[in-house]
C-alpha cells in the first residue's frame, strides 16, 4: 500500500512548531534555536519528508541546477565533455540539465529561453553564440560560461582550446615527416573551431618548415560520413593526383576517412598519412592508431563548470578568456616518408 508523502505541514504538526519555522530550519536560517532545529530535522527524517525543490527555490531564489547547451549529445567528444561537466557539478552539489541545439540557431535560441528560470547558470557551447545571439537570447542576469567561442566580451567567461596552435603544429609535423602534398579536411565554415583549425593548417604550410605547399581543402562537417565522402573523392583520383597526407579537423572525420581509404585498397600511412584532432578515446584503438592533437576534453568541461559555480557564489564584474593547450600525440597513422 502506498501512503501519501509527508508534507511540511506534517513536520510542523509533529514537531510542534509553525510551518515557517520548519522552512527556516530546513533552509539553514540562523534564527532557529539549535534544539528546535534538531527536533525538526529528526521529525523530518522519521517522516521521510522530502522538501519540494520548487518550493525551496521560491524561498532561496536558487534551483541548485545548472544548464549545459551543446551542439550535440552524440559521439565520444560530447560524451567526454558531459562527463567533465557532470563530475564538477556533482562535486559542487549541483544538478545538471542538458540540452542540444542539434547545431541549429533557432533550436539553440529556444533552448536558452526554455532554461531561463529553471537553472542558476549556463555552460554554452554553440557555433551560433556570437555577441548578437547572446544579447538577444541570454538573459542579462543569468551567469554563463562559453565553450570554444570566438566571443571575447565583458560579460561571459570563455574557455577555449588552442585550435590554431594545435592545427599549425600538426601541419608542421606532417611536413617534417616528409609529406609534400598535405590536404585539410575541414569542418563547417560557420563553426569557430573549424575556422581556427583551417587557419592553423594554412599557417603551418607557410611556416617555412619545409618546401612551399599550396593549401588543398576538402569539405567536411565534423561527421564520420564527411570522412567517408572525402575518402570516396580521393579514391576517384589517380594515385599520382592524390595527396600524400590528410589532416582532418577532428578525429571522427579522420576515422571515417580511414575506413574508406582502407576499403579502397589505399595503405595508411604508406600511401596516404592521416591525422586528426581531439584524441577521442577510440583514436588509439583504430588500426593504424591515429596521430592526433590531444584535447583535455573532460577537463574543458569541468573547468568551465567550476568557473560557472564560482560565478554563482560571487558574480564577476567582467569575463576573461582561458585558452587550454593541446598536445601532439604521434601514432602509426602518419609514419615518415623521409
């Protein structure tokens, strides 16, 4: 038999105090005598009273919940990112509300508006989150931290990875291994990270590390299918027309490309070297293992959440940008030709 859940009125009646006194005691107010507070806590425990989160938020004006708006919730990158955000939130005693914009500006705007009033602050990762978008859709009094954004405003703290520096270092590494025709498989042009990684690739080709090379760009969208399409396009070329290395703007495209090349009889790295970016967990397990730029994905999420939690306790007067370093991880997919 299911019995009705105890209410705050039940606790007040059994403890012999007013409902207001129960509310103050359970919310840690100082104007409750210690022995009264203890009696109320004991009664609440005996009755298995669970305070209403909605009712508590009306009193404290806090939900103890933070939101995270991400472009997608699918794939190893976002799984690692969410893991970092969630671990930091739980360590702070905060609940996490997740939403995906599916890489759509209208859905991102709708998600931000829907979270208003439900969360105390937001972690936002969206290619659409520029100054105008944030001004129109992010409540001005809602603390927020931005991830991998080109916005450098006075209101939001920004955490980004060194997309440009990492991409340049990877390109220079491929040049040093003797590759003389290096293609770049890019991401969506509207995406800040994709643009920065392409910019780093171009800088790496022109850095003077090796003979001059012209940029060779392949279209992509950060998906495995884009890597497969790029592989089909390369297989349609004569062997002498193909690049001898492809640097993919993320690992999942590199893995799609690897599968397509191997299915077409192209040897990696003997015929075409291959590199990615992010170092998602599966990158070390494909064959050959993928050379990539290691991104501290979980740490990116946890540091952003920690900064947001700090802002909830003591709102900052201005934002700042933190650029997290990346690290070259050399594996078998881009062996030397020299």
